[in-house]
């Protein structure tokens, strides 16, 4: 949590002025019981209407001044709290963007969303309340006690007996509640996780008729959360009745003591009313303090969770200077590469060695889970090889600045991802300076020109979030076009034509072969027909290369490839 305070340094003035104006408000509030006492003892007792009116004006003045101080304090506290979490949110988002896939996989999307939203909001609320109440409540408690002692020390002894008892009750309930609030936050994380998973996979759930099972699981998690929240609520609900019971007994004792003192002429009726008002002020502030401490505890817990994300550093070291390249070296080279994911226990890839020259097409095929996506993910450094080296133009990819390395590569992932905005906006992710003509050329090569022309507005057609208003094949073609707009030296197509029909897939492969800038293409596919015309094909089986060669060579020498090819073409013949 301490590391987050660096984001508060730009709001030093607000963090000082907010509590200061709250203390001013509290100071004026402490004088109100004395004015009321004077009004009773002088104005009402003597029937002096003019004095009563003057005292009423004093009360109005104290109220107005207190209101101005309170509004000013709230303004500074809110400005500091909102600015503080704005900087935290910005820094957190920036930090998350700097993490490698390894750390992102470990954290999980739902966890990061919770940190960015719920946890940050708790920190904001805690900061706001702290600036407003951390000094004010103790000041009022001790100030009211001192004022009570200035009125009559013997009657004020009731305060001495009552306040410790109130503190024990209030802070006892608080101490019991704090661990439960942490449990609530943990249960909330789980509920958000299952909610996100269900919303993301809603089509799969309905396809397998699993709605009732998922509803039951959600209800179980929701009941867990609700049960803890109810328990916390019941404990917290004890605070008001118990504290008011204590305070009512204290009031009875105070009035009884006050009556005796009034009867003996030591106190006046107005002084007893003032003592009662000070007792009420103390009660209110103690309850505020308890709620404040609970909110601070929740904010600190959430702040620690945010700080834990900041403590995670990327496992990928980044170079700041461009490496020396070799013009005569292959554009891409794998040297005895192995990859093991964090906490996986065994290699996902091993023994990979091959080269790819400029303009070559490399096909990658294999069964499910054989490591095809892992292989191509090593080139743009989504993951780093745990053994061996991946080289681009003779230089290790780890020696390139990430921006420079990825600027040479166009990646089309398995899942077609488009962002909310126009088609033009999405295309310019590949090249912010691309002209409309360049975008149309890329769309034509990706077999997406007809798709865009059929939409109202053409390049200005608005794509909804995640491309919901497009079909799977349309999304795939647009993501391919986005990669082509960059005119990359290396083009990675990670099973990115799975939603395309055979004719469109064939036309796409033909258009890519005819690109004027001749990129080196890594074509990952489950279809043997999609890669059979590649210059070389890498066959993977359980993370190991079991064959590298042309289509004809592999049919002769690689049993795995032959099995894949025969199974697919027999199905097509059938």
C-alpha cells in the first residue's frame, strides 16, 4: 500500500487543506452547545427575546461557516481522492500493458478487472473518508470531553466512564468485522470470475444445454458471498443499538447527576443540555470513527492487492538499442528451441531448429495441443524460449526493442479480435499513417473488400464491441487485413482462416503469395490443404518436430503428416 502514496504527491495541498477545513468545521460545531446553554440560561430564563434572537443568529452564523468549511473540505478531499485513483488506475493499466503473456496468464483477466474497478473504487472511498474524518472525529471526541470538563468536572466523569465502554464496543465490533470484509472481497473475486467466464462462453453453455448447471453453480457462489455479507451485516448492525443503549444509560446518569447539581445550584439547566449535546456529539463521532477504520482497512486491503500487481515485473527483459543484424542470415531462425510455460512442469516445445528465408511460406501443422501457436508466439516474443534462441535477421529476438521487433511482424491470432470503432479505425491499428487506398488494398488481399463495401458507410461502418455485428468469417478477414496494412516483413497467420470456406481460403492464400512486398509467412492450420503448397511444412507432435519438409517429402517420410493428410482428404472424398 505504501508504494501507492507516490501517486498522491501531486495533491499535497488538497491533502492538507481538506482535513484543515474539517477541523475548522468541528471547532465551530463545539461552540454550538455553549450557545444553546446561554440561550436557555439567559434568554429563556429572563424572557429576553432580543437575546434569544441574537443567539439564534449566532447559531445560524456558526452553521453557515461550518457548512462552508465542510463543503470546502469535501471539495479538496474529493479532488485529492479522485486524482489519486486516476493516477493509480492509469499507472496500473500502463503496468499491465508492460507485462508479458506469462504474467498475464498467471494473473487472469477477471482478477485484473477487479483490481482496476472494485479495488480502485475502495481505495478512492477510503482516501476520501480519511481526509475528511481522520482528524475531525478524534478532535471532536476530545474537544467535547474538554468542553464538558470546563462546564463541570464532576458531571463530566460520566463521560470518563462511558467513552471507554463505547470504544470497547465500537472497536470490538470493528475488529471482528475487518477479517470478514476481506473474506467478502475474496468471495466477490470468485463470483466475478465465474460471471465473466459464463458471459464469455455463453454460446458454448447454450450449445451444451448447461444453463441450469451454471445457474446452480452461480447460485452456490452467490450464496457464499451473500452468507458472509449477511453475517458481516448482522455484526455491524449491533453497533447502533448497543451504542445507543450505552449512551441512553449515560444520558440517564448525566441527567440524574445534572439534576442534583442543578438543585444544589452548581449547574444550570442550560449547562445540563450542553453536557447532553456533547455526549451526543461524542457518540456520533465514535460511530464515524468505527466506520472510517473499517473503510480504511478495506481500502488498505484493496491497495495491497493493487500494489501486488505493481510488484509483478515482466519476465521479459527489453533492450533499448537495436541489435546488429546480418544481411545474409535467414530472416527467421530457430536454434534448438524449447519452451516451458510457468508452472507447467514439462516442455510445451522442444528440439525446434529450422530457418525461414525472406519471402518463404512456412506451414505449421499438428494435432490439438501440439504447440503450433506456441511456436509462432516465440517470434514476436509473446513468450521467451526457455532454451535455445529465436533469431530474426541473425539477431536474437531478445536483443530487439519490443516495438522494433513487433513493428516488423503482422500477427493474426486464432481468435479474431476487433475493437469498437469504425473499420478504418481498426485497420489503422496496423499502420496509423495508412491511407484509404492502402487500406482498400489490404482488404482486397484479405478477401474482405466485398464485406466492407456491403456495409453502410464502407470504411466508416461502425464495428460493435468485439465485432458482434460481424460473422466469424468476416471478423477473420478483417483481422488479416489489419495485419496486411502494416506491410510486415513477417506475417503470422495462426489458424486465422478456420471460419472461411475452401474457396475463400484458397483465394486468400493466393493473394498473400502475390503480395508485392513478399513477407515471410508462417501459416498455422489444421487443414493440410491450406499448407500443402508452403515452401516447407513443420509437423509437430506433442511439442516435438516430427517432420520438416515439403508436402511431397512429408507424405513419404512423416507418418504423422501422412495420417493427418489421409484422414482429411478421405473425409473430403467421402
